[in-house]
């Protein structure tokens, strides 16, 4: 129960960061691409981005055509040694998608930012998304580099549920409890910061909020321990 709760609040935190911001660059906090992609896709793979494709083989469906919610896995390069992962937010054509990802473009000279609904184009000869160009914010256009990718990791039912914004009333009630607690924490710990800012900063260490949600969702079928 506690692990599911932590995963849920983590997904909601990242989703809230994305949901309440316009398309383009978001400069609220520092994100690495891997935890951000995991949280908003619901795909539960851990480890560096370059390992995701191999790990996915025994856990998730993979392929070479984009779907909304899928994770696009980039191969490592000399400058991007750990690889990269990004979540498809919208499929525009068979060769053009929008992605939401973290720690790609430097925003105002700083990395670790989220970019929402930015363009990626398939430039591979075979139309299999093995070579792509990616929006680069400083140039306000597609970057000059071409990146090799493994392909897409597709959500399963569990991942879709974890990433979904249409939660049950019980879950929404639990989130309201967590946000209320975050408001109190914000006032006590960081005056002037809103609750969503505190939640986003707590994405990787949500024990206190997870405990609140666990209490609020005690009506589930898990036996008390």
C-alpha cells in the first residue's frame, strides 16, 4: 500500500507541475529526465535512461511508432552519456510528435527544467523513429543535432492508471488532504511558496505526504498492518 501511495503522489506531483503551466519551458524546480518520465508516464523502470530499453523488454510492450503516453528512449551519445527519456504528450502526424520531458534545454542558463509539449520530428530514412530532431529552447527551433533512439516503451494498464488525471473521488479527496498539508508546510518552512511548489520539491521524498494519503485511503482493501 505505501509503495503504491508514494508512486501515486509522485505521479500527481509531476502531473500537477505540468497541468498548471503553459506549453514550453517550466522553471519551478530541478528535474532529471528519468524520475520525471517515470512519474508522468507511470512506467515503472528505474536506473539510467540508457538502460530503460533493455529493462523494458521483460516488462512492457515496445515498438517504433509513437503513442501518447509512451516513453521515447534516446541512445547515449558522447555528450549525453546516460541517454535520455521523454514522454509523448501528443501525436501530430506519423512523423511529428510533441513530448514533455525534463533536463534537455538550458532555460535562462539553467538545466533541470521541464519542457511541455515541444516538438520532435522523425528524420529517419525508414520512418521508424530511429533518428530524431528535438526542439531546443535557446534557439526557439529544432536543434541542429540528430539523435538516435531505441524506440518507444508503451504504457500498460497499470501505468495508464498511475498517470491518469481522471482519478476516483477517493483519490481526489486524498490529494486534497495532501495539498492542504503542503500548504501548511509551505507556510511554516518556506513562506511565500505555494503548496504545489512544495509538492514538486517533495517528489522523491514523499514519506510525510504518503502517510497522509495512506490514512485518507484506508477504505481500500489492504488489511491493516
